[in-house]
C-alpha cells in the first residue's frame, strides 16, 4: 500500500468524513538482486551463498527478481533491454 501523504477530515455540518491522500506516482525503477545461479539464493556483498555455505565467483552470479518470500526468477540482460521503453 502506498504511504499516506496527507490525512485529515472533510466536514459537512456536524458529520466529519476521514480522508487520506496517497501519492499517485510510482517509481519507474525496478530493483534486482544478485543471486547464486544454481539455487537462486541471494548472495551477500562478499558473494557468499548461505545455502551452499561457500563463497561464489562472479561467473556464478545471475540477476534475479524476487516474486515472493524465498521465490525468485532469473532475469537475463536481453529481457531487461526488451522491457526498457524506447527512447524518444
């Protein structure tokens, strides 16, 4: 749910009506996570895979998007380029 920008009351006579104002704009930026290619576990900054309990190399890292708790999909560079809007 979007964060409330303003909240207050609109009053008609003796009847107050509570209101909340939310931002209508959304961020156009999509965030990705670095994940271990074999099991899609998110890696830490030192590129350590907690599922395999070992440090992984850069060649084993893929771009992943989290779709739910402990659920991820791999996103390839070509897919990101296709999703980007055309420049005007």
